[in-house]
């Protein structure tokens, strides 16, 4: 049994059916006791200051701390920084498998199926075995859907929603315990009174490097009822075909697919405004233009760079945004 | 006798601005932010607050605060509003218009507010970069040895500044001077580069009027460049620096 790390969400059942432990390197980095120190270590090794902090965190976790035995690097469907990261992992002596989501392929399902088969082969399993493993993980995914519903109905906080959905990329390394933990959260939340704060916000974009943003937002007269990418990480598609689920997964593909998903959730969850989190130096910052153009509600773009506390500049923006939404609602 | 009935305080990153409304007239006061915090903060075991007595704010006076230090205003008669709302209200009141764009260029933040039918429709603020803010103008003018007033008149033949960074710009200024470029041309280049940074934010919206507030709205040359870039006249509000403090008042 090996610890198999990955740079972003991959079809995790492939790792699980091969009998290995899945480890999302992002979660190890940001949930560690001192993520900033990991970034500083990357700087010491010469990684540039003006490059995404997530990449630097992943570098230290993978190449320096050697937290995992092997790494699956997603070379297409995330950012091209991963290409350089793959080279640095290789240089550090970590075996790296690349995995590529299709980009503008004429037959995306076929291309993705080939990638999944190749990955399964490298890890010593088959796509069929991975697909059959869904019987176990679907139980968790169903619970996560329930937790997500309780979020927009008012019992689960935006932070809890973020935490459990984002952790579902690797089920915290233990799918059995994860199922039990999510069950407990749902049981406790079901007993709570519904939160009826008037402003309903959606959070979109990559998960924040500053999770304190949730506490700040929810200390105001508002509630986060949707976490876009975290929800996608939980693979909400119920397609009977295992490969198709990862075609319907929006994160690794074009922004228009994401926008359609977000717009649907805005309607479903009666969202008043969107907070679009972008990571400094990330290509997704560019997509903000299309997001603002096509979403039917106001969008506030927040930029995060280093982990740590929420800074005054960001607080001032969020405060103003919420106040604007409140007065629009009263209008 | 102190006749102040209401106080609006804008606790900005560079200056703390106060508008003291006495019933008929409004008095304006401005403090350097760092000096203000050194002199007027009271530290208590349960937290910090502002020494209103020392500031001459009567006890029964309504105080509304905005800006970075707004949450220091946690005493009895004080309330807090966001900067966007404060600046919007300031411009709404000063202009009497309900549909406009307001460009506020503060010490470290610049913001563009779109007002429609007397409400804030949307707003956008600068990203994590100080190159479109008052602080940039301040640093650049001091590197050039000009006052901000002098800088505000420079618009002829602007030198091209290639850097995107307010910090690195200083070394670019020095190298331009070393290569013989007239300081006035560099000054004009600074004004143009601020305007270039702001133009895309202003262009995100459309409204019949564009107003400007904040310290940098007193920089005529920068507004001249900006109005050329957005192809529309830009009117500074009557008290650009105190627009946020005035917007805090409930008149």
C-alpha cells in the first residue's frame, strides 16, 4: 500500500481500487500547521515570488517533505505550472505519473477513457475495477450531496461545506472513516435551527488559501450557500458511466461549462451575489472577465496570495459588497 | 461651546478625514493616519477605542465611520458604514445626480462605483497593486522632488514609463532622469500611468456623469489623461478628500 499524492482532483477510485492511499497534496499543504513556512522553503529553493502559492506549497510537500511515495501530476486540466512542478518532483526522485484531462479533443470521452486506463495500469489496477469501486464511494458522494443541500437549506455553514467537499478529493486518505465523519456532521447539523440570514452568497473559483474568509463572511448578515469548485471536487455527476462523470466534472475544462453550472446553482439556491476568489498569478484570473459578463448576479473578485489571516483590504471589499447586496434587496 | 451635532470619519490608509457638521456649516479636519493612531487610540484591557474627548467630539454627537479603522468606532453613538456606501452617498449628495460613475482614488485603494437610480448598482476596486493609487503619486512626486500640487499640473509630452510596479517605478524615474529626460515629462508620465490603470475600471460601466473623489482627484493632469482615455468629462466632487467623511453624515 503506497501513498499516492496528486496535484489536483483525479478519478480517486483508480487509486483506491489499486489498494493505495490517496493524498491530495493541496490539502496536506493548506491544512498543515504552517503553510507559509512551506512556501518560504520553496522560495529558498529558488521558486519565484510571483508564482502561485499553491504550486510552491505542493512543491515543498512533494519534493522536500516527501509526504507521498508517488505523485499523479495533472498536466492538462489544471495549470501549466504543474509541468514545471513535475520536473522538480522528478528531480527530487519522486516517481511521477502524468494524467491529462482532454482539452478541445474531438472525442473527449475516448481521450479521457484512455488516460484513465493508462493511470489504472500504472497503479496496478483496471478501469473496470475503479468503476466498480464507485459502489463504495457513491455512498459517500450521496452523503456529500445531502450535506450540500443542508448548506443551502441553512443547517450547514459555508465553511463546513467547503471543508467536507474539498476533502472529498482524497476522502482524507480513509474512505471508511470519511463516510462516518460526514454522517456525524449531517446528524449534528440536522438538529440545528436553520440559518435564515438574508444575503445568500455563492463562492466560486479555486478553494481559498485563506479559509478564514468563510468566518468573516458568515459573521455578517449573510451565508455562503454554494462552493463551486469544492462541490465539483465531490464529483456530483450521477452518470452511470464512470468516465462520463469526469467529463461532466467542470473544473478541468473551459470556463463556459463552469459558468453554466454556476448559473444553474444561482437559480437553484436563490443566490444574491457571487464572490469569485482568484489566486494571485493564476490563469483563472483572466476568466474573471467572462464570469462577470455572463453571471446574472453581482460578482466581487477577491485575490489571495499567501496563506494567513484575512487582510484589511479584502475585508473592506467584502463589507462593501454585502452592504451593496443588502441595499439592492431592500430596494 | 462645541456645537457639533454629527461627525463623519473616514479612517483611510494615509489620512484620517473628519467632517464635523454643526447644523448649518461643516468643518473639515485631516490627520496623518499614523499620527492619528499614535495620538488618539486608547488601549484598554478589553480592546482599543478612539479618544473622542481629545478629538473634541461631544458625547451626545452621532458618529459614523468608514475606512480601514472603521471598526475602532465601537462606542455608544457610533455606527459604521462601508467605504463604497460612504463615497457613493458623498457624491450623490454633492452632485444631486442619481446616475453616475464615481472614481475614488484613495491612499492605497482605488474604486469605481456605479450608481443607478440613486442606488449602488456595482463597484470594482483595484487589484493587489498600488500603481493606481494616491500613494503611487506621492512616492513618485517625492522621487522627482515635486510637490503633489506641482505634479498635478504636468501633462505635456509624458515620458513613457514601462514598469507596472509602484515600487520599481522609483528606479525607473531615476534612470529616466539619468538619461536626461525632463522631470516635468516624467511627472506627466506618472499622471498618465495612473490614469491608464484607472481607465479599464471606469470603462466597465456606463453612466451620464463621471465624478472623481479622493486626494488624487485634486490632480488635474491625471484627471485630464483619464477623461481622454475614457472619452468623457470627469468632474471632481467639491471636497474630494472629504467625500467619504461627508458621505458618513446623515443629512
